[in-house]
């Protein structure tokens, strides 16, 4: 066994997006591609001698190969110890939990999250820092710069490590500790939620369906819901992680989790439904014949947070990404706590959580989380809801109806135009940017524009500035249209159009969402010329 330095040439385009570097598997399979990126991460970090690294992924195709490569590279960089999930598996929230619990220097998550997997699908890699959260832009940008000049990487030529059972191995001077991927995470959940109340709920005959989407959360959900809370076997469907997620998009929204939606719409539907994504950090909450937006989910959790033991002392603040609906802002105002508005991507919540300024965070893209870790957390959100259902004895629909009656309803929808021509997408955004200064005060349909801008964020903790984070057109009644380009896709560009309208009057709280937003949808098309630029008459996904 020996350490080697191998020469390499830079690959173009290794700039991390909203959440790490995501590319087609075939791109990652090019010799040196993964190694270059990992070496650039290690070079950016500096001295790793004696440190602990956490390593795991969502089990998608190429996960097993990448884990072995990264172990051999870590051994060549002086790490004292790598904690790696059994089988190379760790959900994104579990990585965050383990980094924090064992005071690791950081972790590497192998996932392309909600993107499809398999040999023709996507792969991804992301570095998380010592607080357990995604590296901030300053780090990801430095990594990218390093990838453009890299000329060699260091690696051990040691043997493949057996990851099939929890055990300790030696690789060069480094200890490889294969850990149970679920145990630490499950222990954290027990500290936050009322497991007795949830056990009693299941014992009373309460029925639930959790869709693991053949992704990483299946084993976590089985261990906690079926194993610890006594939910009947079969509560978790599609529970076995597969390298290609069974050919589906592991994206928990009503379009991609159609099986769960059908189960929850049936006459004999269970009381509660939920799904998570590829790497286990997203959640979709579904009531019986009732779909809930993630923005509303965040607001309801915030309004009822003190019902869960881990949040009994109340919330310091709430943070949401800019395109997320402003339902949570109304709760924050009622609670007398601040509500922060950040750019899209969980990395922007890290500083607010570390500084104790925010306790709950959420994104409209089925992401919810809290200060318990530094990633969004799918199963955590599901358990939070279960805890609320257990202690209130109410249904999802009742809790949400009561919430709207008290705070009003923020009708909300996101329209995605996926895999469109990247140049056309950029031109659409550029032409929209030019129009912004002239929009304020103008009539658009029955709306009057209050202001229109390109969202820029100054981090309240470290004063770092992030520009061009989404174009927003805000009406005088608080309704909004937001346009942004996705930073996680791997084919062409994806345009996201976010639509929001506030309705205070309970008589109008049960309209069909797309109808309630029809006037704004029309305005979005007229202002941005979406069909002209994209050649698409309608979005490919509506959530
Ligand atoms: C999307 C979502 C964003 C989320 C990101 C990563 O990014 O919109 O809210 O944080 O995915 O989530 P984008 O740039 O495509 O809009 V995950 O679960 O894919 O790590
Ligand atoms: Co994810």
C-alpha cells in the first residue's frame, strides 16, 4: 500500500450550483473527473491532518465507486478518521447530524438529490463544513477556481474497503469506521419529538403511508416509523433504495409521487401521507384527499412549534428562501419574531442558524428544517407533523384550515419549464431585467406593481453579498411573481416561475390553486414572453 501523486488536467464546468456539483453519471465516469473535484476540495480546506471526515451518499448509481475513491484520497491527505455509512449510505440530514455529533471537520455527500439516477441519470457531490451545513459560496467558489488550475491529485493505491457491515478498518494511517447510517439520526429525533404520543397514535389504529421513492429515506423511515413508533409493517412503501430509484424521479411532489397521491385520494385512504427525495432532505406532506404546499407546511409548523418537545421554548426566528410564500412571515409577525428572506439553497440558512437568529427554515421546494442540524430534513418534518397530529388529535386538513382562518391563505404555485434551451433561458431573464426599472407603479391586469427587482442578499451575519438571486415583481396587494433559473439541473436550463397571492377572506380559502392564480399566470406570460422564448405553451411540471 502506498501513496501516489497522479498528474491530471482540469475539466471545464466543475462549478457547484445550488447544492453541489451535479452532472450526468457519464461525465463523472471520465477518469480523473471525481478525483479532480475532491482534490480541489481538499486543497481549498488546507491542512486536514488528524481530522475526521464524514462520508456517505444516497445510494444512487456510482455511489459505491465514488466512496472507495474518496476513501483512498482522504487517506492521502492525512485524515485521521473517516466515518462512512454502511454500504456507503447516509442521507443528507444524517451526514449533517453525524458531522455535528462527532465534531468532524466536515463531510462529503454523494447525491444529486431529486434528480433521476441510474447509469444514464445524474450524480453529484457536495462538501459540508464543520457546522454540518453546505459549504458557503466563498468555499464553493474557491473550490471551483482550484478545479481550473489543478495538475495533480494524491491517492492511496490501497485495497477496496468492505463497507457491508459496521466495523473499523485501516487504510494507510487512516481509520475507516463503517457506521450504522440510521442510529445517530434516530437518536436525535427522539430528543426532539414526543415518541410516546406518536406511539399511542399508531396504537390507536392511525394509518400512514410513507413513500421512500426507492431512495435513501426508506431505511430511516422503516427504522423509526415501523421500528420505534409501532406503525404497521408496510407503512413505508418503495422502501428499498435502488441505484436508479426504480426508474422514477425521486422528487416528492404531487407530480412525481403520483402513487402516494393516488393512495391518499382513495376512499380508504390512510390518515396521513408523506414522501421524501433521493437524499432524504425533502418532504411532502399529504392529508387524506388533501395536498399541502411546503410553504404552508412551514407556516403551520412554526405556528404550532411549541407542541413538540424540542421546540417547547419557542422559536428565535424563521427563515425562508425568497421564492417561498410569505405565509411564514405572517406567523413570525404574530409571534413577534423575525422572518429572514434568503436566496434559494440551504447554504444560506447556515449563518442564521449558527448565530441563533432562526430556529425553523423552509423552502417552497419541499424543504423544511431547523437548528437541530444544518441541512433540510425530510423525515424530521414528517415526524414534526406526526407529533402535531398526535397531540392535537386533528387531521392535516383541520390544522391547515384553522391556520388559514387565523392567518389568511397564501395561494402558491411553482411552474417549471424544464430542459429548455440555455441561451433562450438566459435571454428571457436578461430581457426581463431590462424591463424592471419601468415596472414600478404600472398596471398589470387588475394588479399594480409595487416594486420589481433582482433579488440581492446581504448575509446579516458575515455581510457577504449574493446578487441575481431571482427576479421578483411584487404587487401592491403583496401578490408576487418570481422568475429564476435552476441551479441543480444537468440538461439545458430550467426556468422556475413562482406565483403567490394572498387571500384574507375565509369564504375564498378553498378555490382551486391554478384558478386562484390565473390572473398572475397570465401576467407572468405577458411580462416575460415565456412561450416565445422557450417554445413551450405550458410548464412541464406544476407544483
Ligand atoms: C432546487 C430547489 C432549492 C433547493 C435545491 C436543492 O434548486 O429549488 O430550493 O434548495 O434544489 O435541493 P434549483 O436551483 O434547482 O431551483 V436538493 O433536495 O436537490 O439538495
Ligand atoms: Co434533496
